[in-house]
C-alpha cells in the first residue's frame, strides 16, 4: 500500500534526479575547464581558492550522483542508462571501476561497521588518518594511477594546459573531495564514538539542510541512507525530518 511519503512517483523522481545530475556535472565541467585551461594563477589568491572549493564541492556531488547509480535510484526504470551514467562519472572522477565500487558499496550495506565492511577500519575504528589511508588504498591503485597519468599527459601535451594549473586546479580539488566525502559521509557517520541507533551501525550528522548540502550533498544523513538506500541523495532530508517528527 502506498503512503503519501512514497510520492513523487518514480518518473518524477527520475526527472528531478537527472536535472540535479546535469546541473552538478555541467557545473563541475564548466568550473573545471575554466580552472585548468583559462585561470591565471597570478590572479588574487582568493579567486583560486574559491575555484578549488567550488570544484571540490561539485566533485563530491558527482560522486554522490554515481553513488545513487550504485543503488539504481538515479533512473530506476532504466538500469542500462543508470549504469552508463555511473560508469562515466566514476571514470572521470578518478578512473574508478564502477562495477567494483558498486560491489564494495553493497558489501558495506550488508555488513556495516564490521570487519567484513570494506569501508570500515575494524583495527582502528576511531582514528581518522589510519582509516582514511585504508579507505583510500581500498579503491585507489595502479589502474587509477595509470588512467590519471594518461589524463594529465593529455591535458599538458595535447590540450596545452599549464602543468601548475593541472596540479593545483585539478589534482588538489580531486584529493580534497575524497577527504570531504570520507570525513562527512563515512568517518563521522560510522566511527565508534558513542552508540548507534540500530544494527546499521550508522548515525546522522546533526546538520541543518543547508550545511548538509554543502558538506556532502546530504550523504551525512547517513542513518536515513542505510534505512532507505533506494532514496536519491536529494530525498534524504525528507526522510530525516520525517523520521524525527
């Protein structure tokens, strides 16, 4: 039996999700191209910092869109389109294999916060840097290094991008976005610092909607995500505040 909370309908959710995805990806592409190929590093420092911060945030948004594709929630009625979008984003983000990431993410949902969870550091479930190192090396390996090196050489030698711009305005925001995603979406929500509400071993960051959006595209509403993994990122605030009311 459907409830009022089940609306909007799947087709409406798909349309909204695709619009958000297009805005995030298009926004990142525009900022990325300008930052790497046209921005002068001799400009006032604050401009470079803003460009890095915006690109970092949009990078995180792209990853969250790809994360939704791992759950099939971007285009539920079109699984092939869902997979193509996810694979494309993961490849652009850091040369990741979407199928491998998807399998690992579902393992995370099956055994969250345990030794069988690939996103969890059972040996050190409190300290940030050892956990981040495990998390980073879990997904970043030789394949990613080769692909990103290929991107870098293409930027510099074919598209004639500045070496410094490529490093500062591309590599730096990409790395910072991984820290952002890990800190707000995995570390704060799964670390062993206090109790968890249930067997999902996940908690929700107590952030207002605007701060939740700015930190991690609502992925910090993480307990709700584990309760309703079929919901796209932009629906998680409704789940959080529905649950609390």
